[in-house]
C-alpha cells in the first residue's frame, strides 16, 4: 500500500468524534419549542444540538414545536 493511501485513511479516522455526546438537559425541549433551532444552537452549539436531534428524533421535535406554535397562535 502506498504511503499516500495510508495517510488519507488516518486523516478520515481523525475526523470522528472522540467523546460521547452531552446528556440532554431537561429544559432543552422547552427552549426548542419556544425559540426554535437557531436559538438552541446558539445556546448549546450546533454539533451538540444535532446529536440531541438524532437521539430525540427530528420529526418528533418538529411536531412538538408545531403544536406549541399552534397553541400560542390560538391564545
């Protein structure tokens, strides 16, 4: 195997995360429902929020936000 190929494989492996995602704080979903994606990304960081979104489920999060906004509009 050529040295260039070995270096390329080593570079790819360095891009993988080396730590477990942070635990999801209890107030995360409430903040998300009230303020949306951009605000929670500002608070906790984009990569952390994306990991939590994967754990919770993007469709579930979107449905809860939509329901919250519909309830707020009805007030």
